[in-house]
């Protein structure tokens, strides 16, 4: 059973910023979608527009790049970081003990530069690896932007 579109929301809007990183092979994925007052930002990684890793081996540099990429996707439809209500972060750390906490702290220090208080609900998941062996972090987000409804 399919649900009808809300007349107030209209059609979803695909978000594909110019000069943004892209996948290394042709895929139908999107950087984001605006659906009414919601903006869904797909997993952002630390790649530049040429597909090269930004800051190999440096969690802080890669986290900053990932969050700048999230900001870029949001800005395409007039949203800002303050609109994020849900944040999922996946970070690579195959060490144990204090190293895990240190890696999380490096990532979180930079994340907090981009997020206001009160912040979004969030999940941080430690993983074994990402699509490129030198990537250390990936994050996706959901933003709620009620102001977008007046732009319909």
C-alpha cells in the first residue's frame, strides 16, 4: 500500500551540491533529500570533490571535513546545522582501551564546534572500517526545518 503525498509537502527534492564529493562508480545514491520540513543528509565522508581523502589518519581533520560536507548539503535547501535533530556517526577504531576513548574524544571535540546546545539526539558507533581504508569517520543527519514549509 502506498501513501499519498501530503499536498502541503509536495514532491521530495533531491540534493546534489556542485563541487561535492561523488562516488567512485556510477550509483543512483543522493547526497540528501528534502521532504517537506525534513532534510535527510546521506552518509558524508572526508573526500574532496576529486574523490581524494582529506586528512588521512587524522580524526580531527576528517571530522571537520565530514561536518562541513553536512553543512554544504543542508545549505542547498536553506537549512543549517542548528536544524539537525538526529545525528548518526560511525568511526573507525580497531584499538582497545584508552585509545578508543581518545579517538571518540577527538571526534566529539570537533563535532561540538558544529552543534549548538541543546544538540540533536545522537548515536556514535565504533566500526572496523569504511569504503576507503584511510577514512576514519562517516556521519548522516536528519534536520527539521519548519521554515521550509513557507517556501512551498
